[in-house]
């Protein structure tokens, strides 16, 4: 597992549905919601396992074990799901 440095957060984004209720295929869409996988030592507002909302253009996409993750600064998070 990777541990982000400083005030960064590693997020695994959720993916949108690939089929509509009517059966039409739609392209997989990047969502702006994800699960916090790990946090850096200076992060104070979130912990691993929480679901967060983040901005559309925030962070940097990285591939870890063939899965896309996003790493971003804590200040770029918008909300935490309760």
C-alpha cells in the first residue's frame, strides 16, 4: 500500500453505471466521488475508508495494481459523506 506524503490523500474513485435502465450502453464515466484509501501524515479531516466528494479537475490520476486512483491535496476535497 502507498502512503501519501504531507497533506495528500489517495482516493479510489467510484465508476458510473455502464448500462441505462432501458438497456442502452453508456461509456464508463469518471465520478467525483470515491473512497479514501490512505492519507498522509499531515491530513486531519479524513481517514481511510471514508467516502469523499472531490472536484472534477483536482488531483493526479495514478495506476496502482491496474486500478486507477487519484492522489490530491486534502484542501481539494469538497465534502465527506456521513
